[in-house]
């Protein structure tokens, strides 16, 4: 079995709870090097996860990369562009944590550098790797809900849930570094997920991203985002995110002309009691039910109810996908598979760059009070963001 050497730049919370454990659980991956500007943080990661080498300068790591095939960039948003572009120049395949960058030009610089140097680029949008979201994608493609016409997804989570219990640093609170919060941190997941499920590019966008709840001395970042997207195929989607709801709620609803799919990944609640549910108006027999539905249709009335009804009774089918392997385990294994088979990753760099255009389109729409056509015709910089010069 071929093993690929992996380096991680940025040894903060997402590396500890997601990337390092996933590398350890992926047989094709081997953690070779870690890097963080905080020397203690870097050394702690090396000792805990068994890396061979430790760095505080990512440029030095790139110079010593003969045994490294890929680098995972899990650093603050404002340094993604420079770190990813230099990694590509060093011949390293790249995974960049979402968001890919902060502005469109930063994002496309990464995409173009990776294309120029013929290395693979994947954006760390892990929602595509949740089992139930992949099941939803399959069911849509199988026509279970007919033609997908509209969708909605939300992620409402108070700042304190992550910042007070998980985060190593406070960069997410700094608008000059992060560029945004509800729109670019939680919103990055939501925008990418719906774009993938629709299978079409965003044609135009309108929305708002504002700080409405948190005090100015806590953060200048937006804590509420509402985004309406129209896709090139004529379908529509709505995203809502906030960073002030103490009880986390996450849901995705997919409405087709023959049915509906609901998924929830981050939390369930009394109104979303299962992580996935599907309703189809198609006329299925027991033998023609898609396997995902047939294998999860527990009888409500009588154990042979689907044998004696033709077509089977149309009702909601609750599904509870397994939590293991985790979304990050699946993402890591997928990227290693892409390296092995020379295939393009599920979340391409172009996907990530187009999501940045949606986010920045929201800020532009707040200026104009109107829909904004995509791709953007100008560079849009989020309020209070301070771009770094190119290296």
C-alpha cells in the first residue's frame, strides 16, 4: 500500500479535532511534518500525533518537502493565498481549509497557481463528506424527489460554542484576518453544500451579512447572514447562518417536484428528531424502491406492509446514517485516493473560488441593494478586511 507523506500548516483547533486524527486513521497517509508560528503549539502537535519534523516557518517546511506529497493548510483565512501558492510552486498537492481565501482574487490566485504547477487542490468543505449528504446527492441523481427545484440550509451556532471550548486562538473574531464570520465561516459550508447538491453554478446572489447581536468590542465580524442564490439551471436556494443562537440548529431541505429530502448534521432537536428523512411521491414497488429507502423503511403498521401495497405507501422514511467513518476521515481518504489514482478532488479549487464570489457578492449586494451577477466583474473586499501583500 502506497503511503503519502502529509504536512499540516497550522496546528490549531481544526487540525487537532479533525485533520491530525484523520491522517492517523487513513492507512495511505503519514504525518511527516507540522508547522505553526507558535513554537509550543507546533511541538505539542508533533509529540501528540507523531510527526517526524516540526517547523515554525512554512517556507522552510516547503524547502524540506522531498518526502511530502501534500500539505493541509489550516491557518487563518488571510494567509491562505500566500501559503497555498508557495506550496504549489514547491510541487505540493494542497488541501486548504474553508474558506479557500477571503477575496475572489486571492482565491483564483490559488486555483491558477495549482493549475500552473500541475498539483491537486481541494477545499476542506467537509459537509460534502457527511454520509447523509452523500446519500442525498445519490437520491437526487436517482430521481427519488424528481427534479430538484429549490433548497434551504441553515447553520445557527453561537460564537461561544466553538470559541470558548474548541478554538486555540481568536483569529475568527478578527475581521481584519478572517474577513467575516456568519457569511464566510459557517456560510462557507452552506454555500458549498447547496451548490454541490444542485449541481449547477450560482448565476446571481443577493443577501445581507451584518453584525446584529454581538458587541463591537467582541468582534467586528458579521454574526448574521441571509443569502438567496439563483443557479444557472433556474433553481434557487436560501442560506441562513448566525453566530448568536445558543442552541445549535442545522438543517438542509431539498424540494423536488416529486419529493423532499431533509438532512441535519451538526445537531438534532425535537423538531428534527432524525438526521435524515426522505419523502417521495414516485410510484415504487417493494422491488423498485431505491436500496437506501428499502433498507431503511421500517414498518409503521405491519411487518409486511410493503409487500401487500403496490405501489408502496407514500410516507416519510427516517434514516440514521452511521457516524463512522467521520466526515473528515472520508475527506482525507478521498484526497489520498485522488493522489493515488490521479483524479480530481470532489471539492475543487474552482468550487472554492466560486463560493468566495458568492460571499463577496453578498457584500456587494448590500452596497447596491440589488441582485449581483456572478462571476464578479470587480474585486470585492469584505468590510474591515486587511489583505496581505502577495509573496
